[in-house]
C-alpha cells in the first residue's frame, strides 16, 4: 500500500500573534484504494490553547506571550487502510 500524499507544502506557519485566534487546515490525500485521511499530533508541542483535530484543523486561542516563540511539531496523516505519512511543521508565534 502507498502512503498518503501531503498537500500542505509549507513547513513554516507564520503570521500569528500571541493572544489571537489561530486556525490552520492541514491537508493530505489518500492513494487509492484508500479513501479517507485522519490527522493526529505525534510529537512536539503546540501553543497552550491550540489543538489539532482528526479532520486536520489546528485551532484555538493562543495564550499571550511577551517574546516570539517557535513550536516544532509532527502531524501524522493516516488513511483508512492504516498507511501513514508524517510531516514536521514549525509554528512561529509573535509576542505582544
């Protein structure tokens, strides 16, 4: 079987200020005969108040921080046949 293909190309997620709403949609495509994808955080950390749901939406209200912070994390795309592909992302959060 073949691993899912990531559509989300950028590995660096920028442009979010602490204390604000964050929303990013991750996307990967299943390779037939697989037909669906679910997502999970497998390592690293996200800002307090932010989660990734199984539909690949990372969202939440970030806590306020005074200096810029970066968060490195790995998202796993899993198809309905159990094939996986991981991708590393870095979220850059600006301080207030």
